[in-house]
C-alpha cells in the first residue's frame, strides 16, 4: 500500500511529457489521471494568482529594490497607486462586499486590499482555462516552470529578507519607557505583541536570523526547496501571530505562506514518500535553467549575488533607519520615566488623587521627539516634542489634538530632578518631577538566571 501511495503521488504531479519519458511510475487505477489534471489546473491557477499578487504588491516591489525609506518608499507607493485600478476594485467591492470604497488606501488589511484580492482571484480564474487550452496537448512545461519558480523564489526571498532584517537589526519591535507605565489592559493585542517581543532583543534578533536563513536558502538553486520549507514554517508562525493578535498584515503574510507552499508543491510527492514509505527517495528534478553547465554556473552565481545584494541593501537601510529614528539613536538627556511629585495649577497644589482629571501623574520621555503625558487615571497622551537643552524648554503637541500645544521652561536641580513651568489650557502649571530608575521595573531589571530557587511569576 505504501509503495502504491508513493507511485500515485509522483504520478499526479507529473505532466504527460514526463510520463511519456518514463520519469514517473505508470498510472495506478482510474483516479490518478483525473487527479493529475486537477493538480495541473490547480498549479496553473496558483501560478497566475501568485504572479498577479507579486506583481501588484508594493511590499514585494519595495523588497526587490532593497527596501528602504524616502524616495524608495515613495516609489513603492506610486507602484501601489499604479495597480490600484480603483474603478474595478470599487465595482468588485460593491458587488461582492456590498460597500463602496473610499479614497483611503493603507495597503494593509483594508477594504481596498480585500477588493484587490477578489480581482486577482477573478483574473486567475479567467486565465487558467486559457492556459489549459493552449497547453491541451500536454507539451513539456519544464522550462516555463523553472523560470516561474525562479521569479517566485526571489519574490519570497525578498520578503524573508525584509521581515528578517527588521528584526535582526532590531528595528520592528521596540519597548519605549511609556509602555512600562501603561496598564496592561489598555494595550491592544498588537501593542501587547510588540511590547512582548520588544522586551527581549536577543529573541527578536533570533527570529530575524531565522527568516533571513530562509531567504538565503531560497536564493541558491540546490537549497531552494529547503528554503521554501523553512519559509513556510516561518510564515505560518507570522500568520498565526497576525491572526491571534489582530495585526493588520494578515492578507500579506497569508500570501507569503501560499507562495512558500506553491514552491514546495512539486516536492510534495518526494516529501510524502520520505515520510510515509521506506523506499529510497528519488533524486530531485534538475533546477538548471540552461543546457550548458557553464551557463548554469553563471546563472547560479548571478542568483546568489543578486540575493546577497538584496539582503545587504535591506540590512543597510534598516540599520540606518534604526540609528536615525529607532532604538539605535542617541537617547536624550531627559530620557526615561519622570514621576510628578508636586503639581500646581495657578499656584494651587493638587494632591495625587486618582479622580483629579487635571493633575498629571507622569511625564515619559521616549525620544527626543516623543513624550507621553500620563494622567492620574493612568491614561496616556502621546505628544510630539521638541526638547531644547540649551534654551531649557520642552514644546509639546498632543497627537490626538494638534491644536493643543504647550511650551514648558525647565530647571534641573539635580540629575534626577526636574521642574517644569508653563501655560496650558488657560492655566499656569508648575510641576516637580523625579526620574525613576528604569531598572526598578522587573521587565527591564530582572535579567536572566541559569539557577532559580523558585519561579519569578508576577
């Protein structure tokens, strides 16, 4: 029975030309030919749909240009606008989703994206029968498949480099001081995931290196199948996190998983035979693009070189952004959590009562341009900030209400003491603050222990 399963699996994945050349076992029974035709149709549909998605995805486009911000990001936005086809998407959205699309287009899991997937599904459904008719004689499609796989490999590898570099730097997940004082229940599921992963840089960097490893395996023809397997495992985890923590990249991570599985599909019979039977596994089909050995060596070298350039460019761009805008930038002198010990409004002191809506509890300096004000009910007001140490001033603009602006003059009687004074909401405020040692937060100061007398669960 095991032998027949292995023969049947290899048969349904082969073309008529493969069987005519004797490269697979003969058909077993009446079902395999029917299933073989279904498998070929599914392969054609998957190839067209994956091609449409990769061609129109701004994330794929940006990664294949080495990632980055600035003009490259603007180019990716223009690429997305080129393939927006808003009238078609809107028609599809109205007919299927029952809603009109607005002008906003974020590129995540928004209605524009979902309507776009319906368009690509319709396009693939229309193109698949045409492909089947053109290939009705069962011509050998090996050469076409190899070039399609090459394109899919690099689209997927670029995304693995993009995902991995953002973690390996580390750039994607951060734990600013304001997260240390924000109540856990006030965090969104996505905010909790970001805080959890950002609390451990080694963990984040290992995740990134694993994703980069999948991309590196993909760019080498001999290890491409292993790279697809590693990428499938990584993208399955990413998709699970996106689904369970409501991260708005579900559509994209799902398609990257599908792309990994599409690359693995030709290897399914060999994998199944290795796992389900005791027979020797046949050699993999040749991935050579040309007949000449010299040409194939040059092609392999070009693929590896192009892949390494993509990875290097992504790492360089992410590291540059990390040093200028992320955790690698120089921290301001006032960085940290400042507890308000005394708060006065127009000369009247306000004791630390949780029901006082005017009193501030903390001022948290996350970076030179980001400050959060925490009220007595523990709610946070994120603000854009301009800190001038020479002039001794802090200018704050509330993100939720850009009309709210205040400039405080400050004094520093000691390194861990701060006095703020300024006008806000028609009142004169004077605050005395004390900086809290971040090491007193268990999430920061607990550290790692090989030997523990008991668990430290709190």
